[in-house]
C-alpha cells in the first residue's frame, strides 16, 4: 500500500479554497499560484473497527502545508469505537503514553487538559464520520508521533509524521 495518498494539486486547492470559504481557516490562501510548487500535501487517512490507521508513516517537508482528512470507516457505535488523529511534538515514548492515559478519562472527546505537547488534532469521529484539518508541518526536521486518543487505542493506533 502506498504510504501517502496524494491527489492532484487542482483538487487540493479546491479543497483548501472550500475550507477557507467555510471560515474555519485562519490561514489565507489568496495566492494559490504561489503555492503551485507541489507545496500542499493532501493526506487521506482512515481508522477502522480493528483499531488500525491506514498509515503508520506520513512524510512532509519542513513547514509544508498539509490538508489531512481522517475518516472512520468502521461501523461500531461511537461510544465503543471512535477515532481521532492527534499530532504530537517530538516527545519521548513515555510522554506519548502519558498523553494517551490522560486522554482516556476525558469523555466524550478524549483530549487531555494539558495540550502543550499537541500540535494539531481532528475531532473524535464515530462510524462514517470524517474531519479535515489544515496545518503546516513543523519547521524542524524530525519524527513527530501521531496517535488516536480514544481509550486504549494509542498503544496500537499510532505512527509518525516524518519531517525531512
Ligand atoms: Cu481510535
């Protein structure tokens, strides 16, 4: 399976324009021509009822604009099986565990109170739901862990954003 599923730039810009039009984006995309260097990476990632992300690795250039679309392709009820995508700073393994454990008590969104090590995150999604987030990859090259913070999932549902 291809690690990164990119779609062509035209579609990427259409999505970004749509996002900007919804007023949800704080970042202006007034000059799409200036970004036509293949700068925007569209990543489609899924989570399923087997507690699996479709990607364990995502690659980006430092500071690269990313539109990430997470879809829960499962059928199980949200109370028992929901997924989000939470990108962390380049923290240690024990810090990843700490965040995962802190999130577990925070129903229904399962996001920890202390978000100082969290870069960006999607909504917690039930079956068939989808959420799109737009962000820039960290400017520092490195390995940035991503996890699902639904209780018990972070140990399995995890991967890395590799910035280089
Ligand atoms: Cu999950």
